[in-house]
C-alpha cells in the first residue's frame, strides 16, 4: 500500500509499527489470510535500527534472533550490527510482501462511532477502520531523564542515548559521563573511551550480569528460561529479580585506563559535575543519558492503561476487545521484547484475537 490510499479504508486489522513486533504480527495475520495494513511513521522498514548509534550490536546472536518463518543469512553465531538488523527486517517484509503504509504517523486510535471496532487516524489525514488494532511501537518511546538532569549548566552538552550516534560528534576531548547500566550505556561508554577522552561511567555496581557467549545462550534455550512465562512459578521468580545485562562490554570497559566508575548517579554538583555513589566527576563537557524510556501512548484513546500510562494486559491482550500490544518487556517472557522472542507472543496474540471476535 502507498500514500495514495483513500482517506477511509476498512481492514480486518491495523498493525501500528513496522519493527520486529509489527512484522511478527503481520506474519501470523497473513497466515490467517486477514486483510491488514502496517502503519509506521518512518519511511523505510528497519529505520528504527539504522537510526541508532553506530557501534550498536544485538546482544543476542543471529541464531536466537530470528523472526518466524525466515532465518538470518550468514554466520549464525555472529552478533548482528544495527545495519544487519535493519537489512534483515527489510528483507523479511519484502519476502512476505506485507502491505505497508510508511511515512504514516498514527495520531489517534479510538472506538469506531457507529460500528464495532476502532478508527485509526494518521497525521496525513488518512483513516482506517478495523476490528483489531495491534500496537507494536516498541517498548516505550519517551526518553527518561533523572529528575536532577535540569540542574546541569547549559555549558554541559546533554543528550539521551536515543540521540547519540558516534563519539566524533561530541566535540572536544574533555571529560564525559555516561549514565546508565544497560547494554546501550556500556557500548556508548566504550565507543567514547576508544577516543582516549576521560569517561565517567555512572553505573549501578549491583546490576546482575550474564556472560555473552554461545554456551550461555545454549543454556538459556535448553533450560527454557527464555520462554518461561511471567505467570509461571519460575517466570515469576525471574520477573521479580533485577533484569540482568547480557554483555561482555563491562569487562571490556574495565580495560580502558581512561574509564572511571563512579557508581549510581545521585545528583548534580556545582552545575557541571555528577555526584556518583562512590565518586564525584570533574567538570564535564557532556553527559549521555542511557537511562531508558517511559510510556508514550497518549494517542490511544481507549481505556487500557494504568495511572502511570502503562498498558494493562494479559500476554498482550487488553480488556478492550480487539486492542493488543506486542514487543513490551516481559509481555509474557523475558525475551518478549527481543527479536527472537516476539514471534511466540505474536502467534498467541493473533490466534487469540481471531478466536475471540
């Protein structure tokens, strides 16, 4: 489908988001011979990956990162780059000839006025009507910053990890802090450290780690830990524990002589310094906030959210008939937000939606 579509189009399902979750949903909708369209504000499939920082890699190897019905090409043991991930998603969409409407930003989802189902409105003025709407816009989309971030002086460059591209774009060679304890924080800190400038890693020292190697992934797959539902006994225990970082980047980061670990970031001092649990940085030139995202679903005018704006669901299905979510962390399992885990959730959501309406 293209931008020449009529302003009012009736389909069985609208999938919002052409990332891994949206494409997995499309696969199963196609298997059920449903009429559907995938809407995405970006102009090309895979752009959400292509826009990330240059050194980004998947933290899972290709052999556990495939979407349903289409394997990765090349070495299955490799850790795909962001360009590899973008290319894989483009190939996936093209292989199955999914109906795409790209460059279409959804601005409202609301119950249809005179019939069952929902209306989906885009910024371009197009309107879709569907019995089912599957929201696949990513885990969350609103960058989160600590409450003390505004206390930094305007002389200190601040950017969220979503806006970081490469070390060379941060002018100067002065001290820079990277705040966060996830994979992105570790990879960005290593990228900056490779230039030789002083890097201060505000990293929670108690963040659990798992080694990122083939043996670990074989163990996770063979024991079923990746597929354990959060509603099972073992899944509930995993869900209640801090999320581990699967990475070898921490050990790599510790080898840089110009990297200094200050512990969890607690406050701003003197307008240009960060107070960590263990140390105070010198005056900083820049801070990269790799501090995650929050919910951004204010365009969905359906009462399926809690007071914090989080979707209320069971395995992606909400109390509103026909409205579902995919790609959220722990939607059902630890791997629900990962490329290799979203397929099982998509199959369950699509199968259940079609049985219930």
